[in-house]
C-alpha cells in the first residue's frame, strides 16, 4: 500500500500539526516541505522486529559511549525546510540535543538528526525511499543508512553528497565520523 498524501493544508501551524498527530497517535504521520501530510501504514512484524534489533544495537553502543540520544520511529523532527520526518531510527549528538530548550524537546524538535536509518518494508518503493534519504542529507543529516532486508543491500548517504551502495549484508557498516566506534553487522541480525 502506498502512503496516503493529503495535499497541503496551508493553515496548519507547527502547533496545529503537532496536535493533529497527537490526536491521531495510532498513525505514522509526516509532513513534507510543501506542507503535504503523509500518512503511512504501520509496518509488519518482520520489519518491526528488525527495527527493534537495530535500535537495540545502536542503543547498546550509545549507552556505553554516552555521546548522544537514540530515538525510535514515533519521534518527529522538524527539519530546516519545515518538513517533519520520523525516521525508523535516529541519533543526535548529546551536545546538540542539550542546546534545545526542554519545551522544544517535548515537541517535534527543530533539529536535523546527525544520523538516520530507514528500513525498506516489502511494500516500500525503493526510488521514493532513496529520494527521502537525499532529502535528509539536503537538510543537514550527516549520515543516513537505507537498509533493504528483502534484497539484503544498504545505501549509505553522507553530508558531502556521496552515496555508497553495499550490495550484501556481509560487510559490517561503520558509524564513520558520526557514530564513532559503532559497527553494525547486519548478517548476524538476520540469522
């Protein structure tokens, strides 16, 4: 199933959009830079379980390193172009997160994550997800991974605009200079 897109609602302020999402908390809702509201279907069990494993790996590393904050897919972030996105997994450096006022942290914080991860579900259009990943980079996300469990491939997007295709899950993924010391072994998670 494709996402449901409601054409731009010009009168929606940030506060009204937040309230719209709050009263529809069972839905996965995002807003694009044009103000269109995007309602996506929930993930299936396999994707949800895989995402939980990925969050656990990142969370365990982060608990040891104490360098940032990890967020799940229910967390929205307002990006510089005014879109509101909720990646499957997100990480923000602690010093950047702490600069936000507490009230801002309780809403869809106006901050670009340092790292985002999206998982391709069986029904997701790969080209649309690749555009979404490019959108993250255009909004100053430093490192983004698009993981495709069905095809067992990964696309790595970097702030400098480079994209690397990893054609299998044999190669461990590195957090590079964003998640320093973090390494993800997807092959082990799939076993």
